[in-house]
C-alpha cells in the first residue's frame, strides 16, 4: 500500500507492524464492525525465508529490514523494520521471564493470566511455533558450555517453559531453522479481512491531538483520524513519536527514560569451526541477575559487513537494567544507552571472571586456543531497550496513557520492570493479553 492509499479515518490506528502491532491488529480486526488501520514505516514486502534464516541476522548497514539509531558512544542501536519488525531479524530467542519477575506489575496481571497468554504463543500448537534447540542442533561450544555449567548450577529441562536460575536451553520461535515472525503468525492469516488495512512505507511523524485527547496521526502531509491510536512502534520508536508530539510523560517533556541490558563480551579464538547454526542456544541465569550467553560463533558470521573479532561469551546485566534516555535533537532521535553504575559494574566483573575461568579451564582446552581469551573493553548493548512509558506510572495496566484520551501504548515501552530473560516473548505476551481485553470491550 502506498501513502496515498491511507484511509481518512479508522476506528483504531495501530502504529508499527512489529512483534506487538501484528498481534494487536489481528485480534482487534476479528470484529468485522471495527475498522483497523495498521501503519508501518518499512516495506510491505514479506521477509523471505532466506531473510528469516536463523543462521544470519539481516541487520547490517543498508539492510532494508533494519533501522539504526545514533548513540553518543558510537554503538549502533538497531531495530527491525517492515512486516514483523524485530521478530523478522532477531536471533530467534523466545524465552519467558521468570515467574517472580512479575511480582511488581500492576493489578490485573495475575501470574495465571500471564501464563495463559504466554501459552498462546509458546505452548503446544502455539502461534509462534516455539521449541527448544535439540541436542543435535547445538554448536560444539554450546555442548561444552552446557556440560560445564550443569556441574555447577541447576538445569532446566528443555521442554519446561518457565526459566530458572541456572542453565536454560534457549526456546526459539522457528519453523526448522527459519524464524517464525509475528507477521507470519498473526498478520498473514488476516490479510483478507475487509476491515483491516495495512499502510506500509508510511512513517508516522506525530500524533494529532487537542486538549487532552488524541484524534489521529500525522503521516507526511496526511492526517488520519482515529477513534483510538495504539502505539506499537517499540520503546524507541514510540518514544520518538511521543516526543515529537509533545506528549512525553514525566518531568522533562523533551526526554524519555529507557532501560537497557548492557553486555560485556569475552572473546577467544576457536579451534573448531562447525557448520553454521543459530546464534544463541543456551544461557545461564545467575542468582545476581546476570545472563551468561553462549554465542555459537563470531558475530561476523551472522551480520554482513561486520569485521571478524572471534567468537564470544556474553555477560549481560538483566535486572534492573541500565538507565538511558531518548531525546530529539535537531529533529533527529538520539538514543543514549547510559553508563553502568558501580553495582552493575561489579556484577559484570564477577560474571566476566566466571566466564574467563570457564574458557581457560581444561574442559575447553581443545576448543579455545591457549592465551586467546580477552575481555572486550567496550560495554555493549543487547538491543533490548524498554520501559520508556511504564505501566503503573505513565500508563495504566492496559497501556492507556495517563491524562490522555484516545491513546494507548502496547509494546516494550510499557514494561514496568526488568526481566531476567530478553523481552521479545514478554512483549508479545503483553500484546496478546491487552488485545484480548480490548477486543471484549
């Protein structure tokens, strides 16, 4: 669909056809009397199986499926674009949060309801075709990683959906070695609904609002009226739209806070070079809220244009997450991932020491070249920004923006706490639950 094809009005305008937007659009458009417009700034072309292959990450410079934001330290902050959003380009990691990560969520988010919404996605016959990686799919270093840690920490049976503090085989949204995206799972089957319109190659610049009510969206020179606008553009994309619209919550109208999982990589030179496989197949969750990530190979093997630096084990601080910001400078979004504080730095140092000890141990002697273990001096990013409009403070338990009628946010922006796993599965769970409640109203 081209920009000129956008309708003048819709009952619901959803901004962003990514992991959350596809879920919300499908669920709300089940009612034939409700007109739904889904607007996506990326292309209307469906990512092919070659693009969705888990043995690659199509996020390199110039990729039509990704957008990179400026970050003051020089790190690339990358997000997916197009139908399926980041679910089309990520590593296929689809892990629930731990059950006790939801203790401080607002009322209305009971753990049984959360579990049921997860199960829609990752249960038997679930929409996202989730399965753990099998033993014969593991990279050699992953097999050795699991053997090492299974003597030290508890081990979660791969079929169990809820992660534990201990060793967790990664569960992945996939059909074989092809990512199962939110667009494939939710949007494709709804394309023939006459009440659902998809406007691609159309970027929402701002929201149209008057008084305390949002009445539509601005796309270039076009204004589309809406009974309700639901922002599903991700923690960064949604923050940019709110800032440009003058609707950012909090004390400073020119900045929104975000949180991020900062990560340190421990590199080594490998003695083995097996066949390509998925990037991340096993992790350890520690008692002090770190995630130790066993990457299968050099990142350069997955991302075109990235210079090779050797494979790595990652150590990421998961809770509470490093504080960062999003602001608009000269009309352009600036994402600042922040700096780890003293406590986070100390935890990272402990995790890095444990990983270094592992890689230098006899268990890895035939995999890791002697003397090659080196800690990357740069504290990097997991590409997991969240929490710019958290539930319970700036939004309510269904993403409604405090003090503003006609506006709702359903994406990682509204996560009110951090989790000990990455956020992808939880963002989709959140979208599934909120959309189901809204559909019944």
